[in-house]
């Protein structure tokens, strides 16, 4: 009996240890993905002197895909899902937009996108009167140089849930972003109730899930704002 108890305890410890090791590896991969995305956004800044904006005619992820290794001839303009059937050449690049802890179900035809741009830092689609940049054109990305405290300004966050035609698959979105403190409901069960966030200076942090009000207060970098 004692031997059985010892075996069970050791097996339990081993299982917990394996899960922790797996999650550590997942966090490392997710952080690496976000840093690569950050480099893509920085390269976009170098070329256009601002973040991507909704008025550009393409979603934020489409705007940086060319900086992440895609060299195909197809035009990346638009806001519809980049399907696996029509865009098989995106397989490798698409991996950078998917977190291994993202278990939200999607149809098999689309590439998962586990990350969302923060509109009130980048001015992706918010501007004159709502958590954005009061003196900047609506829906036009701002230069990173004007972002106050870039080490504390969230730029890309995890967002796994939502509508496939809008926010959680590669290439999609009339508003491909969110302004919450991370996935909601059952989708919060990632990274042990944490999320990984990319900041304007290029570093990443593992942060606890929090309300949108708390997240905005701590990591908002615009010129005016609201928590409503």
C-alpha cells in the first residue's frame, strides 16, 4: 500500500512538473512570436514613419506580413481571412500569429491569429475623441516617437476569442483589435490566467488578466482617454 501511494505521489509530481515545463515553453514561444511581430511593426515604422492604420486599406497584420518573411506576389490589401487554401505560402509566417495556448475553436480553413493590436496606442482605428490621439487624423497610425512612456504602452495583446470574420483569424477584421485586458470567459485559461503583452519599446511581459478599465489605466499611452 505504501509503495502504491509513493508511486501515485511521484506520478502526480511528474505530471505537474511536465505541465509547468510545457507552459514555460509555450510562454517562451509566445513571447518570441510577439517580439517578431514587434520587429515587423518597427520595420513598418521605418518605411512609413507610423503604425499601420485602418485607412491603409488592410488589416494591421497584413501590413506587417512582408516584414516577417513573406515574399509572395499576391496583394495583401483587404480585410478578409487569409485562408489556408488560397494562401498556402503563408504557412510559416502564420505561425508567428498563433499562440500555442490558444485553444479557441476556429474553422480549419483559416489561420489562427491569437493577437490583437491596441488601437488606443497605435491609433489603428481610434482617434479624435475615444482613447486615442486628439490631434491626429482618425484611423491613421501614429509615429512611435510620439508615444509617451513606450516601455509602458501596450501595442499588441493576446485575444483568442471572437468572430472569425472580424478579429481572431489572420488577415481578417473590419476592426481587428480589442481594448480589454486579455481574453474573456473560458478563454482566460491561457498561460495560467495570464497574457503576454508586447510594448512599444519592443519588450514583452507576462501580465495577469485584468478588467479593461484597469488595463487602460496602466497601459494606455494616448493623449486623451476614457475607461467607459
